[in-house]
C-alpha cells in the first residue's frame, strides 16, 4: 500500500483543501497544551496538527510521545509534526525513531540551490519512512523559540520559479515567503502580498498543500482571506497561546493544580475560537 494513503498530515490537509478551510498547526511546549488542543479539537469536531520545535526533543524528550498518544486516542484526526527541523542528522534520527507524521525540512538558511538539494535528499529519506515533508521557499525573516533566528538574513519573497523547483524536489507542503514574519509584527501588523499568495497557490496546481508561517497578530479577516487564497495549514503559536500566557501572569499566585486546570480551560476556549474562525469546526 502507498504510504501516502495512511499519512495523517496528508489526509488532514488534502481534506482541508477540498473543503476550503484552514487547519491549526499548533506549537506545544508542555502536556497542558496538548491536553487543551486535543480537548478543543474533540469539542469542535475539528482536525488538528500538533507541532513541536526541535528544541523540545532535547528539553522535554517525552513530549512527542505524549502528543502521539493523545493523537492516537482522539476521536478526530490529529497528526504530529516537527516544525523547523534544521539539522541533517537530527532529521534522519527523528525519521527513524520518533512518531512524527510529518517534518518541516527547513534548509532556508542556505542559498536556494543548496536548500533545494538538501531538501530533496532529506525528503527522499523521510518518504522512505512514511513521513510527509514540508519546506520553506524564499526566506521568512525573524525567529521563534527553539529555531535559528534569521533576523540577520534578508527576507526573500517566493516566486513561481521557486514553486516549480520545490515541487521538483518532491515536497508535500510548501511554506512561502509573502511578507509574513516569524515572531511579532510591528505597529502596522501583518502586510501580506495576497496576490503573490494567490499566484503561488495557482502554481502549486494541487501538487502540494499551501502552508502559512508567521501568524502572530493575524485577524480573523486576514486568516479567512488566506484560506480563500488557498492556505490549508496555519502554523500558530502566540495566536492561540496569548490568552493562556495572560492567564498565567495574572494567576500564578494560585495553587499549581488550579492554575493548570484553569489554564487548560482558557487555552481550550482560545483554540475553539480559532477553529471556528478557520472553518475547521464540524469537519472531522
């Protein structure tokens, strides 16, 4: 049987593109995050992608197993994704030993030609293990927790040639640079080149799913516009986690178990709201 038919991330995003809705790909830092995200997905009958940064594999090595166990026991489709994997050796080790459904092979800190060559080689390796692959075209400026900061490198917007070259490298999901930033936006907020995003989606022509990084400060209206432009996978961090952070800062004086319980409820509600916005509620 073709490994693709059983790959959860592929199944989730293929369905999202057909149904014209977005799926949250939410970063987790602890077990409470996993609990809240899965609870929200089941409450809303929504698909979900749980993401970990490579740093989590060192700081909290059991977290991926907790996420995989939660995904396996859930009553809705949930996949496990490794975001911004930038180490050749780590990607191969992860593909061999850990329960990821998909990996972002992030070679965007290299020049384009080397990025494509390395991405293709690692994509072939991951596919041989039944793991789908995401890559970043162009270069998205900024940095996030646990990934290489590209703030000192110039952002490079994605063009049609990039799309064809990465499709030729065989990637399953493509994350373009269209004015989006890793991390926080300035006072003006996100300024995306929406026409470029639409052209990229047309150039993909169903050969790979469209992913958007850098969603901090997105409004519901911008998110829906991106879905209309063809985006299916939305990498989210502070977009859904900010209410949880706010709750912790205001309530850290309370007993720990109370803070954990109430924090999970706050994050569950925040995630449910964004599942409604993305249109993924009642799609599982």
